[in-house]
C-alpha cells in the first residue's frame, strides 16, 4: 500500500479533501464471532473501538480549504471497528446470523432471484441503492438490476434527499446539477438567501463560504428553528426568517411578489433568457407581504427587506439563492424549489458571472449517484429510460438488444410499499442504505422487510436493516477502494485506496460480477473500478451528465472536472452562462401555488398537545447513524435522541428539561428526553433522525409523496406530544423490542 493517499471524506457531498496515512504496528481488530444479531432497535456500543487504522489530515481543496468536521476527523476509526462484518452471514431459523462461505452465499442469492422470477416474474426482484456508492458502483448497480436481474424495480435513498430539487431544476433549466457553479464562487457574494439547510451542523467547512455575505450583512437564513446556521445572522450578519413549518412556498411567492411590484425584476434578462413571465406574475399577485405574514408568521417588512437585499446584491457584489432539504422534503417540495428558482430568474441570477441559484446536495455521492442509473426512470448520463434514443445508445454500449432494458420502475416510497405484496417485490437487494431507520413510516417499512421471501443486504456493519436480512454480504469501506464521486458542485473526484480491506470483505463490483455469472446475465460486469468508469464514460456520452471527457489519469493529476465534460472539452465549472438546456435555450418560469393538506391525528388523551414535527440532523451524526453511532467520540457527544420544544409549550404540558416525552401519531410513537429551547417555534417540535428503535423519528413521518418527484413528507407531520412517566416508558420499550 502507498505511504499515504489523497482522497475525500466518506460523509457529505462537500467531499472535503483529506490525506490518509496508514498507522504502523496495529494488531488486527477483534472480529465478532457467531451468534444472534442484536435487537433491531438496539444501539451498538463503541467502547471497544481499537486504534484507527489510518491517520487523517485535512488537505487544501476549494470546498474545505484544509478543514474537516468531527465526522471527518474520526472517520478512520470505523475501518477496523470490532463490529465490522467480514464474512457473509446467513440468518438461521432461530433468527441468529452465522458465517457462511462466499460461494454458498452467492449461490443462495442467485437461487433466491431465480425462484422469485419463476414464481412471480422479473419485477418481483428489487434493488434499493444509495447515494454513498461510488459512480462506478451506482452505474453498475443500475446495469446489474436491469440486465442481470431483469427488473425495473430499482431506486435509491437519494429519492429521500435530492429528488424535489432535481425535478424543479429539470423543468426550469432542463438539467439538474446541485450547484451549477463552483462553491468558492459564493465567497464574493454580498447577499445569500439560504432556505432549509443548517450547513453549520451538516457540513461545517461550508460555512466559510458564507463569510463574505455575513460580513456584508447579507446572509438571510430561512428556518423554523434558530439553528446554528441561523445564529450566524446575529450582530448585523443578516436576517433570520422563522416561518411556520410547511409555509416556505408561500414565503417565496411573497418575495417574488415584492420583486415584481417594486420593479426589482431584471427585465432584460427575463425577456432574453426566460419564458413564462406573465403566468408567474399572475400567480404571485395574491401574495402581498401582509397576507404572507398572516400565513407564514414572517413579518411583512422582513419579506420586503429580503427581496430588496437580493436585488441590490444582484446589481452589486452578487446574490445567490440556495435551497436544502428543509424546503424540499414536502409533498409540495418540487413546487417550493420551483418558487425559489422563479425568484432567482426574476432577479437574473442563474448563469450570471457573480450570482446564481443552487441546491445543496446531501449525501457523499448524492449528485453522481442519481446520474447513472440508480433512479427508477433513468439510464446513465441522466438519460430518461423512456427516451428511445437514450435506450438505443445505452443498449449499444452494453451490447444488448434495446428491448432487453426494462422500462421505468417505482420510486422509492412506492417500491418500499410493494414489499411482500402479491404483485410487489418479494426478493430485495439493499446497498448503502439503512431503510429501517431512514425511510418514512419506518414501522411499515420494517414490516415490509419482514414479509419478503428473501432479503440481501450489502453492508460493513450490522445496521438495523442488515439485522432484518436473510443474507448479509460484507463489503468494503471508503478507504479500502478506488473509484470516483461527484460532489455538490458537479465536480468529479477520485477516491483512492489507502488500506487493505479485511480478507473476507468484497467490493460490490465483485459481488455483482459473480452474481451475474451465476444468473447467466448478458453483457459484461467488471470488478475493476477504472474499467467500469471507462464504460460509464461511453454510456454517459451525449447525455446531460456527460463524463466522456474525464478519465482517471486527469483526476489523478488533480485537474478540475465539472460535468458536462464531453470528450475534447474542458468541462463546465459554471452552467448557463450562454443558454439553458431546454431546446430554445431559455429557462422556464413555472407558476406554482400552495397546496397543503394536514393529516388528522387522533389525540391519545387530554394531557397531549397537537404540534407539528420537523426532523433534521445533528452535528455529530450522519444519515441513519449506522456509522456515526459506532464512533465513541461522536456517540458520547450525542448518545440519544432528544425532542426539542419551546419552554412555553413545555410548561403548558408540565414537561421539564430532561424529562421523558411521548411524540406520537397514527403511524407510531417515539419516546425520548426533552430539550427545552427558545430556538424553536412554540407550536413545533424537532427530532433528529439518526436514532433507531423507540427514538426513531421516521416512525412518525408520513409516506405521502410529492406527485412530481416522489419525495416523501419528512418535514411536516402532525403529532401529539405529552409527558411520560418512567414506568410507562419501560413498558413501551419492552413492547418495541418484542415487535
């Protein structure tokens, strides 16, 4: 192995650069022996963590400039963690997982696929992927599902993350790239409007790119909570707009109303570069600031001031509008993101040399993971699977007849709802996702997993989803593999191997290649990442996300590579400078309107209070917490979920700091300790979504989805909140573990 390796953090899409150096003289980490899996709701203890296999150092790079967050600094500790799975595990009749050999494991998986296809048809086999897979693995997973398994039933956890912003970008611009400009372009902005993203906790090194706007007094943060990011607006740094949950669309319409009626529109830009202006004007006429204040709770004068600041910034130092999951994870998330895009177009921001609109991708490869075939309706290169030309191109690269490629499948929530059903998925493969904790209506998802004929989970830890599996296949971690990822700015990066994997672990590329052999699959399936990337280049050529001009050699030289990067070009750091991606070259202004439905909740008793639940992240944890809950330092800092509520609401219910609280609705119940804070609105409660079992926030979230994107309703759910006595909690915990 090399003395050191330059690579990138395994967590968020900022993809902070780091250098990894092997630690000399380490004894091998202890491995778990045969035995029953922990209870699905249990949290693993990190106390036995051995010394990390690698030393990590921040590396200078435009996104992080040498900085790392706590998750990045501690990431190597998981490589030789005592809980690492290093052998295939098969669940026995007693529910215990025991080691088996690789040949037996692959034979069992192949037999399960053949049985499901023979009994129910090809679409009885499903695949659920993840935004943490490398580009190579995401590409191959889409090909493997459609050709080796013969199924259309593939989707991934990015449907829970970026789908609404992606759908809005596609209909407005004709293309979806999270940030259509380098992140360092934000440094010179005088005004930044940030909606629904707490970057100070989710990707801390990003905050340095907000400093210029903050120093100019132009940072505007929209969040129902006074988050760590919202706190940066204090002391003259800008504004914090604190709307009622679920009213972001109305707020954005109000901002557009002010821009139009105060003559702040960039008229020349709108006339030359957009279509649909008249319809948008009509759609916002009813949203004057005072009316918007009555709906959102945001003062009318702050709405006017924000619009004026954005317009002034566009004329002077530059303005940017950035959205995150807080405004997108709704049943109207696509329309809300569209409203943000409309506002940016009225101000002439997209494609400007000093301004722009973008959305902050969450997962490490959330951008690349959605471009090359994991999504139910897409083929490599961000091609539509229903497009005859796209199908013909990809079929030619794969060397198969076009009709062998299935049509569109089901988006993630529908796919999960079909598990175990007569016409649904009966055999499921899960890669890089912990859906038992991360999916909406988690209780129903777990029931679906348990109703399957056969569940295969590829993972390196016994996650809550892996604990449900019939077969667990141990895979490599980030520092044990080569490959590429695409960060939040559409820049393709090299992941480099820094340490040898445990002898029993295998790459997903190897697993797919071996299974393809057993299934007599058409086409070829390489286990070499660079070979797969060369095929990906061909498959993406001519598509919206064209990688054909990128290769490992140029990435290894450190050359910046922003897609689209057609062969012979120099890439595209900043999109839309000359035209948008619709046939007429114009961006489309699309009128949208609020449509909010509130799910009724049944009160559990007179002591309970109806409130609105929002969910989000903590600084120390990531996604479902399957990794970060195994890091001693991170778990010690945030060992449990806490429900944040306003002191006034807590007093009305006789809830004290640290006391047990029940948060419940018709889908489930969560019990955790109270954290009282004036940072949250009085009618709202906040739960982090990193914890399993009785603390799992997604027991409460609804599986209703945006009709355009398929995004679930994570950020607006009706719940009943009440205090819980300790004996009641003990009985509830026993019931949870029994289920």
